[in-house]
C-alpha cells in the first residue's frame, strides 16, 4: 500500500474518546459527524488497538483497495494528536480523484468530527 495523503491535527478530547468516535461513528445520533456523500459508503473497522490505532476500509466503492489509518497520540495535555493516512494500492488515483479523497477525509475528520467535540 502506498501513502497517498496524510494530515495531523489536534482534537480536544483524550485519545480514548477519539478512539471511540472512530470505532463507533454512529454512537450518538444527536451529533452525527460521518456524513457520507452519495459516492461513499460506511467504513468497516479492519484493525483497532485501543486507544492508539484504528484502520478503516475504503469509504469509496470506486477505490475498494483504499484504507484509512488513524494514529492517536496524547498531545501532552488533555487532548489528542490525530493523524489520518490514506493508503491505496497501485496505481495511485489520478490527481483530481486523489485531491477529492484527501479533501473528504480532511472534512470528515478535521471539521465534522472536531465540531462534535465543540471546536
């Protein structure tokens, strides 16, 4: 698998809470964050090592080989440094699709999820 994109940002809660949100994205129907587009599907959990690692299956049926890896680390305080990494098999998606996939992950994780924590 090739690394096709990655970003690290802080999340306000500790790693255990972020881990729970990533492994149970529909746990709180009053605060949905995994709002998928018509060309996306809910991910399956391929790997989870609490509270440091979560790996999702692909969100995109047109790239079923894709995986999303989440590495969670304490930020030294009460929060979490969360890194998402998009992994794909060769060949890499064309630049337009790759940009779309990266943008969507950034929206889902660094906007939608973050906002559910009050940020």
